[in-house]
C-alpha cells in the first residue's frame, strides 16, 4: 500500500452507484453513504472501501502499515 486516506466521495458520479463497482477511479466496495477509505497500491491501482467510520479505519490501516515497516 502506497497510501491510505479517509475521504468523502460521490458514489453515483465516481462509481455509478453502490455495491461492488469498477470505474476509471478504481474499484469500490460501498453499501451506503459517501465516506470511505481510499487505498492506492504501489502499482497505481486504487481501491475504495465505503465506511461510516472512515477516519478510524484509515487510522488503523496506517498504524498497521507503520508497525509493518518497523
């Protein structure tokens, strides 16, 4: 994982709706709402997970990345 951040997104505009979606923005797993965690991988692929607790999820992922590097 190159980067991980919580973000607000537009499900219909960016991914064509909710569910498991693939678009020019990458792949998305979203059920409801407009908050999620965007992962960008070293090869440039993007993956967005919808989450009602996006800040907490991004923080946990970033802490795990930090712990892995140490």
